[in-house]
């Protein structure tokens, strides 16, 4: 961190320079405000520390000039002990903080470090806003990581076709958001987008929900009703959690996809439909096919184009992008002025592994904004498990040695690291690990991954 120290007393600048250098700061000293302003036009600086009472241009004037010309650079002023009114005047002039004389170097170092972190935070907020703005046009999809750029590329490719799409990924990764993005970028965007969670509808009702029913088809069928296939005519039908669909219903779904016709329950004739089907699951359908829990012919029919979604822990800086986007949303909901994250809070968000993915991050930020007392989210605003979880980004084992890990934890971290490298493809991960897929699946279930 680069610091400019401005004071017309050489002894003071030498003292401050020595003390801050010992604490890891890069320090440049100036004997007057004019020299410091000139240097700022040619060199970048993170924090300016200035005395208030100087010959020529005063520290207060310097502070006002910096605030006007370089508002991104925080200024800390040094003022005589007990000069409260002077200190208040400096703050009103735009100074970030003040430190009283005689200067305690440790207190000054803390103030400088905090000011530098504040500048970094403001810069990060600005950058995140630019990135969020640049990702508009894909609905609510936010992300700039290589993994998400692959997702964007697939969305762009599949959107120009009517091919059936299968979206896979852990719970909470945003599968419906991707399905809506596919729809909104397709030629069917003017038509309806109809979504159903196959796991949320009782097995006995799902057939009627999908295909409709004729009047009198069953006891409560007092009138005929269109199913979701007909409601989605000319648009997109999104079948979420398709892996939960009962085996008995799967042949009827397969026929509807192949023939582009549906037969309502109790009806004598079929009805033609023009629907683009998008399905999603957090299950390993290949393994379900092997175990005879999902029809192989249906699997290949829905898996024409596959879009795998990465877990949030594999998306790097996207955590902060999403957090910033969510902060703005929840700040508006709660009518609170919350503009960003403190560096410590941002570090906690990045280091947490987010087993609940984007959905869990959203819950975390909603809670944080609701509890926030300041313009930035602080560590104490985060849920306890996010505050306290450490070393969950699966670092190299050499770095883990001081933790005295159990063999179970070493295995868990290694398996998850391999799975992450395979972009969530359990078949490829099992091959690399030398395991059969069923063994890998059982381990992941035991660790609560991808349930």
C-alpha cells in the first residue's frame, strides 16, 4: 500500500515514514502540499497523511483539493491534541479520518490500513457495478468466471435452435434462471415460459398437471382442463427436478416429446403441441439409468444439449459479483443505504464453500442487509456458519498440515477438488479417482454434496 506523508517538519515526516515502513507500507514524504499535489498527477497513491498546520497551503486546503480532484484517495489529517473543532472541520472538508498529535504510530498504521481498505472497497464496488452492467442481456445471470463464460456460450448456441436442453447442477445453482435465459434469447421469447417442479407435485397428479384432463376423467374432474404442455404452446416448458418423475409416467412424457402430441387424462384423442422442452436435475441421471430408476430412452431424448452449471465454490470472484448484485436488490427491499462489503466480510464470503450455492448466498445477503447498521456489510452481519467456517476452499494438502486433518477430511477435500476440476461430471471424476461411480455417489451422499 502506497502512502504519501505531507508535513513541513522534517522530523515528523521521518518519524512517520520509519514507523509505517516497519509495518509494511510504501511511504513517500513531502515537505509541502503543492509538491504532494504535483506528485499525485503522475503517480498513484492509496492514502494521503497530512498535517493540518503547514506553511503555504494548509492541510485543510490540501484535503479539499484531493477530495475535489481525486475523491477515490482517502485523506488522514494530523491535528494537535484536543483540537476537536479543527478535526471536525477536516472531516467536513472530506477527510477520511484524523489522528491526534503526538502521533502513536500503531494507531496511525491502523487508520492508514483501514483507509486503504476503504479505497479498495470503493474501487471493487465500482468494478462490480461495471461487470454487473456488462452481463445484462442474460436475465438474472451474473458472473464473469471462465466457468460461467462457458455457460453463456452454450446458452447462445442452443437459443437459436429448438433442441431439447438438459441443465444439470447442484441444488441452488440457478437452473431455472438458465432455462429462462434460454427462452428469452430464443425465437420463442414471445411465447409463454411455463415451469413445473416435478418433485413438488404428487405422483398421482403430475400426469394431469402435464397433459390436462377431460371432464369426468376422475371424481373431481368437473370440467376439462388444459395441461402445462398446452399452456406452454408456442413457448417453453421447463421440467425442474425431472429425476424425481415416477417411472410409470416417463413413457408418456417420452411419447409427448417425440410425437409432439399429448393425450389429456380421460380423453379419446390427442392434441398437437408446439413446445420447446428444457429439463433440469441435480441428480446423476446416468447412474439412475444404470440402476433402472430412469428410462434410458427418455434420458437420451432430453439430453440432446447438456448445460452443466458449476457450483458457486468453483466460480471464484463471482461470489462477490453476485453479492454486490444482491446487496442492491435487498437494500431497495429494506430501504437501507448499504453500498458494499467490508474487506473482512468479503474475505469470509469468498472463503466459504456455499453448499447451498447461489440460493444460500441470497439468504445470507438478505439477512446481512436486514441486520446491517452501517453502509457496508460487516463480518458480524453474516450468519454464524459463514463467519466461523475456515479453510473450506480445499487448499493444497501441504497447507493443511498444521490443521492435523483426519483421513476422512483429507479424502473429502481431494475428492471434491477432483470433482471441481471435472466441472461436476461425476463419471469423469470417478475415473480419475479410480472409483466406480456408485462408490463415488455414496461418498458424496455421506458428505452431503449434491443432495
